[in-house]
């Protein structure tokens, strides 16, 4: 389909009005917190939460290396525990921002503090994380490696601190939390065979173990949880990893593996433009003939969560890499860069081709609360469903898309190396030299 026809046929976001209404009625989150408090009182037996089912974990980063670690469990909705796990199913079910916040306000974070290398911060003589399968750290690790939600009993030191901690560009928001005294398993969790294999090999580096799990059908969400719990890597190197860090580490490791898979493949032979819209974020993915290059440009509207000044200008951020990838951490676009790049590389690997790629992300003021980088990952992954628009040249595609952007073509070119043609020219110069 010609690009101009493709753009004309893009349907408006039907969820936009509902998201705006959700923003205006965000007081509903308070109602969910009050409902949580009622369910919590019903579920509590003395100071023990009986019959809790934990589908996931959380590892914080405050006061590193003595960090908060927790098991996350829905209260009063144990039979549907899997629906509280952050993964691609949230996109497939069409969750809006308020749906995500409702899930988070119903999820109790029962937490303790632990050292990243040792389960006890009181003694340096305690076993390393690699050896620990009892106590609170051990239970958390069992939850992380299990193939299904795990039934627990959790002893609490206090009542929950009701409230919703704002998410970040990477991690999802967090709901009510309480200090845990202890946690005990009420069943022997099922552990998939590939996970057992990575656990049993004490000499397997974390990157290789992550790639192995991904190749065995584990999504990055599952691998991230296992890495966070200190259950991947060489025995002496295993440690608890804050969730926010592990999300980016897994996205990056899997992307490096995929980039290696396509680096000798033939290039695509046409300029393709793909588009997707979700939660007040609009994505344009431009693929063009050539060897692997990648760039993410983010345009954040005034009044959106990361550009709160409603009277300001569009906030532009960008980061890029050439054929050999990059070794330094991306500061400007942070976790969104790694999540978007993963989605593109998964598509290219699936068709056995390479390309240069520009991802343009528009963040509108409909994005009124952060839900985590998963929405970037899933939006780019799913951008490749359906049809795409074709253009004669890469720069013709950028020019056509620019008519739909909240910034001018000239401003985009000043910020984007690919839009300006700079990265391509540098690569050609380097290869010629």
C-alpha cells in the first residue's frame, strides 16, 4: 500500500476519549484502595495473610545494596492471580491506564530488606544468594522461578501502607505494601525444566542463560523475574537485581542475541512504514534497506506525564546505534530504547532480514500516568501486525510522516541522526575508509 493511502486509512484511536474520561475520573483509584482495605481485613487471620497466591516478585533499589525485596500477591482475587502479572497479555486484553492502576492497587507488596549478595544483612557469614532457598529470600526465589503462581502464608509486621507509588519509564506503578515478618510455601512450586537447567549450571554466565531461556520460549517478562531473584549466572556472581535494572538488562541481552542472528542476513528491499497507537502513545516504525541501524526519537507533548508543563514545548529525546550496536547505557530515552529495539529485532529475525530502523514515539497528554516500559515493548511488537505503507525512499517516508507529527520536519532532522541522514553517511564513510 502506498504510504499516503496508508496514512489516510489509519483509524483514530478509539480509546482516546475513554482514556481522557479515565483521567478526569481518576478518583476511582481511591475507591479501589478502599476496596483493597476491606478485602485485606477479610483475608487476615491475626497477623498472617492466609491463602495468599503470589504470581510475581519485586526487587527495589533504594539504599542499594541493602534493598527492599517483596512478593506481590492479589488480595481477595487469588484465583485470578495470573491476571495481575505484567506481561504482553495486558496489551492483548486492551488494558487502559486505569485498568493497570486498578491491578496495581489490588496487589499487595509484602516486603523485607535484604542484601543483594546475602539473605541477611546482619552477618557476613550467612550464605550467598546462590545457596539460599529458605527464609524470605528463598520463598521469593521460589515464586520467581515457578511456572505458575505460588500459594503462600505471609506473616506481616503491620497493616498495609495504602497508596500508589508512581511508576517510572521502566517499572510499573506499585500498590499497597506491608512489612513482612516471614513467608512460607504452602505447596511445592512447579519449576520448568529449562529453568532448572540454568539453576543447576553454576558456571553458566547470565547472558547465556537468558538467551537459552528466550530460545526455549520464555518471554522477557519471565526471564526478568528470574534474574531479579538472583537465580541466573555463575554461582559466585548471582545476586538480587533491582527490578528496574533487570528489565533493561534482559531487553538488552536478548536484543544483542537477535542482532547477532540477523547481522549476516540480506536487507529488506523496500521502505516500510508501520504504525500503532496505545495508551496515548503513537508509534511510527520506519524500516529501510541497508545494514542494521536503529534510532528512537521520543516526542513528549506538554501535559504528558514526562513533560508536565502544559504551557511548554514538545520535549524531544533521541538515542541511536549503528551496525555494531552500542556499549554505553542510553540515558536520554532509557528503558524505552531497549524495549522498542527488542520489538524491531524480533520482527526482523522472524522474517530473516536486516534493515535500518527509525522508531518515532509520540507521547500525548492522554498518557496521564506511567504504566511501565512494557507498553512500549508491546506497542512496537504489535505494530508489525496487519499492513504497512510503502515509500520510494527513506527520506520520502520521513517527510510524509512529518506531516502527522507534533514537531516540524526541520526540528526532527535536527534531533534525529537517521532523519538527517547523518548516521548513514558516517557508516558509509567508515566502511569506505
